[in-house]
């Protein structure tokens, strides 16, 4: 058995129930899967993750997760515990906290339901820690992934002091004032758990600094070693996906939709931190002050569904749809008043979980708008420039962790400043071809320095760099 154990809320495969009633597995998406599956196949690492749905449990009963692989370890949890830990605590509390997304006049409100869900989060964390404690050989190295595992570190340390435990955080980390929103007992428990880590990694220096300052403000020692280890995209894997005939078909559809209009694009999960509403406002702002562009520019956004079990996400999706419809009505009236012929909507929002469509949008843009309110890293800002074939430019939020990697190779904006965003998009659309090509090449050069394999290999090397 390998002495490296990766622990995440999602595993390498997700269970699906076919129309026939049979249960199968499909490969998971994202950088973690890309980096880890080859290492699991070579038996260099083990992968531990919780499961709770009937399809997942049936797949485990049938032995589908392992197949011909060793080192894949699903941890069976009851659905109520997993729901509370994943949605109520991880997504509705910790995710919003770390992204600075609470509207404090309304939320959060720490009532008895919150404490009950926290108890289940403790139970979730204990179950994972006890499973690891039972299977890990002496002196094994454990790499926890993301905020779902915040409490696992402390519990596992108390069970197995011989293990060397690290964590990588894929989100931002809250500032001291934001973290102080939490009930003090919960905040102390969480920060004390993180303080037991041998290593704690972040996508950028700002999130590392927030963690250190937050721990200090609570008088709690930080993890022994803190690292900045940005992720990245795999150009080869992207190229394979982009060459799929389904992607080519979606590209053709997009060009038919756009016609001779330039494309301002975005690809995001449909969720509040992605700042989709202000993105639409910025397009309206640009077209309002440069109305000659109406009919010459189209904003194409694929904002695919995410965390539909969280009510705020559904509300946000409705707001985006209403905002896009309202913006199109306004722009059509403006164009009509100015005598400008508009054949189709200037703003097109898809809400489709269709990977070929997302790839097509990224391959085709003239300007890519990535303006999150706050983001741990943001892979779209990496994937877009690597996929794009039109020498498109990138307008990027200063609050995305990847901004530290990209630097001056993109136009960096304040995500709350709609006017600045509008002017940055306008400038990107009017950049001279030679300058566009040079900017695109510079972006690809910067992004080529990072990839999922390098990112994970650096985490494994932490243990040799005390």
C-alpha cells in the first residue's frame, strides 16, 4: 500500500443510474482527477472519499469503484449526515464565509439548526478520520483537499499522531473580520484543527496571508508550514477535448449565432461569487456609451447549473435570466431609438451542463470576461487562453487567485467596478491584431508554467521540505 492518502469530498468517479436501472460510473471532472488518476493507477497514492447516495452505495457493493485498481476507498456515510456536512455547513456556511459573500443584513443567522448541522459536520469529519486511522500504515502522509475537510485534520491528529497531515484549500480564505462572523466556539474549533496541519497550501499568497492573519487574530497557532502552490490546466487534455466532433459542432453553432459580431464570452458555474450579474451590467454599460457596437458585439455566456440543492443558487439563476432579458429589452429599445438594426439579442445566456459548449465558447471568444467577486483560483481563466484560436484577450478580476500567476498578461479589473469592466472589454475588442496576438502568446506562455501534475507533485514534495 502506498503511504500517500488523498482525501476529498468527491472521488475519481461519480455513480450514475442508467435507464435500465443498472448502476455505472463516469469519470469525474477537474484538475484533481487529472492529476491523481495516473498516480492511483501506478499505486503511488490512495484516494479516500465519502459516498452516500443509493447509486453510490450500490456501486460500492458491486465493487465498481475499484475495478482493476487498488487504492480507491469510498467511505459510506448516511445521506442525512452527508447532506448536512456538504450543503448546510460546507457550502452554505464555509463557502460563503471564505468568499466574503454573506449579505450581513440578512444572513447568516446562527440558530439551533446551524448547531445541529455542525454536529453532523463533526460526525462526517470523524467518520472520515476514523476510516483513515484504520487503514493508513505507520508514518503515512495524508493530503486533505478543501474546506469540507477542515475538521478532519484535528480529529485525525488526535487518533494517529504518527501521520503527517497536509491540506490544500481550493477556495479563498476569509479575512479576520469575516471569520469573526462565526460563533466563537466553532471558529476556534475549526482554526485549532487547521493549526495541527504539517502543511497548508493555497492557490495564491493573498489567501495564505488571510489564513495567517485570521489565526493570529484568534490567538491560535497556524499550520507548521504554509505554501503557495497554484493549480493550472493540462494543455494536452484540453486539446483532446477540443478536438472532439461534438465541440466542433458547438463551435459551428456559435459562429452561426454570432454571425459577423465579435464575441465577449464567459463560462462559469451558475453561482453568486462568479459575479455574472455585474458582467451583464458591464456589457450594457459598454453598449450604452458605445451604441455603434450594438449589432456588432454579442455577449455569449454559458453558466451551467451548480449546487442546485442550495436555494440561493436557484434564486441567483433566476436573477441572471431576468437580468439578461431586461438588458436585451433595454438594448433593443436603445438601438431602435438610434435607428440601429438588431436582428438578434445582444446578450445570450445558456444554462447548460454541456462541456462541448463550454469548450466551444472558450475557443471562439474575442474577449473573455472572468470577473469573480472572489475565487480561490479560477480554471476558466487558464483554460480559455489555452483553448482560444482567435487571439482573444482576457479581462480578469483582481480577486481571482490566478491573477497572481497571470499578472500583466491580462487586463486586471476591480470586479465591483462596472464602468472599469466595460472599458476593459471595449479596449480588448479594439486591440490591434498584432497586439492581440502578442498578448495571447504571453498568456499561454505564463499558463504553460502550471499544470495539475506539477501542482500535485509539489504537494507531495512538501513532506521533504520541512
